[in-house]
C-alpha cells in the first residue's frame, strides 16, 4: 500500500502545478507566501502505555518493562501549502508512519502503520531566505489495532486485525531555507496525537483483568513524536508588489557600445534635446550610469507614475541590505524602462537581483 499511496499523492501535486502557476497576479512580498508542495522523510517515536517521556511505564502482566527499543521506524509525508494572508497559510498534509517496538523483560512486541490526512493552519515568520513556521490542526487517522507478540520474529511475520479510525491532532514547527528561486530545504518537528488508545494494542488493563472498554482522556492516548527533513517546491512565478501590466516585452535588443566616444555633433544634439517638464519632474533620464536591474517596461506616463510608486516601495523593503539602491527611469525609443539602480559593480547587481526578483517577474542586470 505504501508505494501506490505516495505515488498517487505526488502525481496529485504535479497535476495541480498548471492551475497554480496561472494565478500570477496575487500580491505577495516573499517566496514563502506562495503555493508550494513538499515531501519529507524522518524518524518517528512512539509514546504510549509502553513508553513514556517523563515517567516509567506501568507494569505489564505483572512484569516491569525494560530493555525498550524502537526499530525500523519511518515516517513519510507530503503536503500542499496554500497561502492566505497576514503570513497565514493552510496546509493539506498526508502522512504514513511505521512503528516497530520491542521490550526484552516482559516480552512485549508490536508493530503498526498509520495513515493520516490533516488540515493544518500555519503561521510563517519570514527572514530573507529563512522561514520559521508553526502549525497545528486536526486530521483523519487510520491504523490497525495492534497485536502484542511474544518475540521479534513473531512480530515481523504476524498480522494486526481490525481497523481504527479517529480524529487526530497535530502540532509542530519548522525551519526552511530557500536554496534557489523556487526550491527550499526544511526540517520540522511534530507532535501527533493519534486519538487512539489501541495503537499499541494495550490501554492499561492490569494482569488478570479484561481489557478496559473505555479509552483514556484524548491527550493521554497513544502519540507519535517525529522529526523530518525534506524539499519544498514553489509553483508560482516570482511575486509582484503591485499588479501591473505583465512583463511580456523584453528590453530593447540594441545597446550602444559603452566604449564608443560620442562625436561633437552627437554631444550637441543631446544638449539640444530637452525632456518635457513632466518627465523631468518624474526623474526620467536619457542615460544611466553604472549597473542597474531592469524590472519593467511601460508605454504611457500614467503607467510610469504607478511603476515609480511601486518601485519606491521595493526600495523601502530592500534599503537595509542595499542602502544605495534607487528607482531609475530611462527613456527608450519606445516607452520607458524602470530600473532598480545605484550599484557600483556587477557582483553587487547580481546579488541584489535575487532579492529584487521577489517583487518583479524579471530583474535583469544592465550595464550603462
């Protein structure tokens, strides 16, 4: 059941990619606030009647528990994260967890596999390339009622019977690092409440007594604590600060050789060609110097004003990292191009490009 389950889950994500990438007009300011899907693998630990975190387990069938070991444990998870607003996202998560438990003194052995489907609201704390997040929510838990075996060999070849369906509760946190554009690596920890008191096949009855028909209080039933690491893929294009005309036309294909000197006639012509007063007030230039990032092209003065206002918001966001950055407007043969400029070297412009691309679909280095 394992392979078909997760192959189908991954294909489900791939099928969603086309519909998600079409929604490029959503206003976001961070890569971590876009639609994404992830897959992760980790190590789970069972906590229940046979294994407790902060106290010794009760005796089983008159024998103290000791020599406890958990082995062949694994957890695989895949999720789709849907952004909402105010750094809040909703996470649809599917998880498969396998537990093997053995105890030497009382000859207690069991195994179990759980499947869980959860909806988890998530809050994100974005810091440049890092995202720290917390999540909590409820889900649908499916497992079997474990059989308690006498030996490890019996456990590995034996079967469990009966199906358990419960409401699960999950809480956790994670740290994510954006490696390159749409790809991130992450680690996360999770505390999972199964909602079942039969995940380990035992609910605390004493020797000589029948098994208790009732279950313990919800949050004292069997639990799973796990840590995972994985990769996350962001499906949407780079976000925009303000939705404007799409960047469908590339920069002019003709650039003058910067090392060619102007003739006296060209110098005289440039002096004679004065810009209109409205463009002067906006700060439009016929030429720029140094290095800049060309981020958009517009064709009317009204569009130019809106793009300048959007660019100034971007400058405010990146000012701490790039104090010399400024909005630059360049007059072209056909319309205007908007630049984030003021970079003194090619290396500085390339470093700034990855930050600026969080706000514009395209940010290409230009030398003037």
